[in-house]
């Protein structure tokens, strides 16, 4: 099977802000109380005055250059090459939360029931059974559309071909998201920037070279001692006032 | 008289040393394999990839955590059970350095181990120092410093490890403490790296250096030849000799 590039195309003007997608997602994915894998951003106040009011539904953008993956120390979070989604291997996640800050969209949260990071995976469980993501299935106005951009016959591919679509992204953090919006989805400049945790930055900038230097120097010392042992197998204290010989010790 | 043996390590001490060493090896190999981020992995991605092919990613984490918890529990029991017989004397020994004598020992021993006695004597002459390496106690200055680093490293690793474990399995407050967990990871790595640097020297001295061979065997049998004790740990030897001649 050829690699997929799963994506969403969201027809923003048809979103009613009914929050059906939020509820369906929560049920389908067992999302803990107070946490959400998806959202609907309200229109900005300026535009609210003028009609029509437009909403901006969203969820993890399954970015092609995911900053969350960059921040994960264990490789628990990775870009699934088979379908293009950004996924979490829960058995490897140590719950450090570095990916949370690294996602400009705030698409991740800590699942405190499981002790691991959690996020939208385009409903991987449902897709196994040939179903669409819960938010897509449930959307009463079919504002959310889902499919494979690598398949030219898919609905999403056709929509993108026929329409002008925009993506919502932060200027500084170009993550190459995979959610496209049709219509005027409101502000497309996402204001939050991806942030690498201080401890992570300290590790890659300082701790990494320092540890390498310590181990390297120590290794060199050991090699020097080994070389000397091989080169001078008979090395012994000089007879006069020898290093270990004590006078009067017979 | 040369073939007489002196007790150096008790059975308990030998057990905890090898138990500890085995745990450290497993923890080091699995722990390094848990780092799979090209910006952080010091050996390159082949290492975590290879380990994951064998144990599975989750398996690696489970082994690491299981061995770490076992290590900590066995140590706690050992420390409590042997507090006054082993632990206090060991700490007292390991943390008493005599600056003048031990500095001189460090410089001379390092030169002698890398360049030989002659070169060491040559470099010491202008300093007005003889070629004699200062007599040492039960542990020599190098062993003491190594033990200090290993103890401190173990303590830091245990504490940061516990913080991470708590972050994953016990943290219910959403994110308030997450920076602690993140710093714990970074510090865990530094402690493991620095201790590993010292361990390279420790293992060379113990297992490969010819002159310390009797000490290596003593980590199995518990005993060293009197001759070795007299040459390498003179101050300890004198103490033991006085004690035995008193009896
Ligand atoms: C192949 C691995 C190792 C070998 C062959 C080895 C060997 C030895 C030997 C022979 C001694 C006794 C020295 C003496 O009696 O004077 C010793 C002491 C000691 N070992 Fe190890 N060891 C190994 C690994 C480790 C590890 C992994 C640790 C800790 C993380 C460790 C910590 C210590 C400590 C703290 C001492 C006390 C004295 C000192 O600091 O040298 N050893 N080791």
C-alpha cells in the first residue's frame, strides 16, 4: 500500500459551533475530564460584528515538520510514515511533557489517567475498522472532511484542487500542518510559537558536549594507561628509594 | 609470610558490589537506548534502533524501571542492615582525604600509570619531590575520589529517576510540576554520563591494570596477599598488622 498523507479539509463557514465534534471525540477516545483533543476557535471579535460569524474548528494538524517530535527525548512521539499522522507510542512515553510546550497549537495534553502525552491521531482505532474520525462522522454540516491527499480521487484532494485553501500557522514556527481551511476561517496567523523546554535546550546545548568531553577525556586516560602497560610491561620503582619500598621493612 | 592472606572484603560487601555493578550495566545500556532523538543520542540512532529491535521500545523502558526499582530496594535493605558494620566505616574511609598527601599521590600515580616510574621521577625532581608514592590507607586517593563520584552520581540518579517515575505514574496535578520532570531527565543524563566516565577508569584499574590484579581477585575471594596490602595500602596494612599482632 502506498504511503498515505492523511489530512483534514475544513469548510469553515459551514461550522455552526455546535461542539458535536468535541463530544464525539471525547467519547470515541476516552479523553479524561477537562481535556480535549480538538477545539472550535471562536471568530475574532472584530469579525463577530460583521456577519457572517465564522468559526475555526481544529485539532492536531499532523504536521510534516512536527516540533513535538523534535522535543521528544525517547522517540515515543513520531511521524507515522505509513499514513502521515503524528502518533504517540504510549509504552515509550515517559510523560515528561516536553512535546506539550513544543506544539504551537496546544494540541497535546497530559493524560493524567495514563501518565502519558495524548493528542488527536485522526482516530487510529476507528480507522482500523474503516471508519472516519469521530469528529468527521458526527459533524452535522459536514464542515470537517477527511481523507488521503496522496489519493487524487479522495474528497479532500479534489476539494483542495478546486478551491483556495489556507492553513493556520505561526510565522516563526513553520511546522507544515495538514489541516486546510476553505472559506474565510478567521485569522490564519497562529499567534502561539513552539517553545522548546529550557531543560531540553540545556541538554542539547550544554549537557551533551560536557558529558561527551568527560567520557572522552576519561577514555583517553584509560587508553594512555593501557598503552603504557603494554609498552612498559616491566615498569617498576627505581631501586634507589623505590616508590613503594620502605626502609627497614624486611 | 609473603603468602599470607588478609581479609579485604566481606561476603556482604562482595555481593553488593557485583549486584550493583550488574544493575549499572543493565541500566546504562537500556537507559542509553531510551534516548531516541538525534539531537540528544550520543551514539547515533543505530543504538536505540538496534535495542528496540530486540526488546521493543516499551520493553526497554520496563526493564530499565524494573531494574532501577530493584536496585534501589536492595540497596535500601543493605544500607539499613549494614549501617554500622559497613556503611558508616565505608563513608568515613571514602570521605577522608588528606589534601597534601593525596594531591601528591594523585599527581605521581597518574604520571606513573601513564608514563612510567622513570618519567614520574624525572618530573618530580624539579619540584623537590622524590619518586616515592605516598603511602595509602584502605583505599587510595583515586579510589576515594572515584567512590565519591559514584556515590554522588548514584544519589542524583536515584532522586532524578524517582522524580521521573513520579511524573509518569503518580502525577495527578496537570502540569504544575512538569518542569521538574524535564530538568530531572537532563540531570539524570549528566549524572549517568559523568559517572560512566569515572567507571571507565574504575574498571580499567580493577580489571585490566596489572598491579591491581590482586584487588580484582579479592572482589571474589575477599582476600588479598599480605604483600599486596603492604605495597598498595601501607597504612591499612600497618593497622591490620598491629591488630593481629596484639591478639
Ligand atoms: C566490570 C566492572 C567492575 C569491576 C571489574 C570492578 C572491580 C572492583 C574491585 C576489584 C574493587 C575493589 C578494589 C579494592 O579492593 O581496592 C572495586 C571497588 C569498588 N567498586 Fe567496582 N568494579 C566494577 C564495576 C563497578 C560499578 C559499575 C560500580 C558503581 C557504579 C563500582 C563501584 C565500586 C566502588 C564504589 C568500590 C569501592 C572502592 C573504589 O572506589 O574503588 N564498581 N570494584
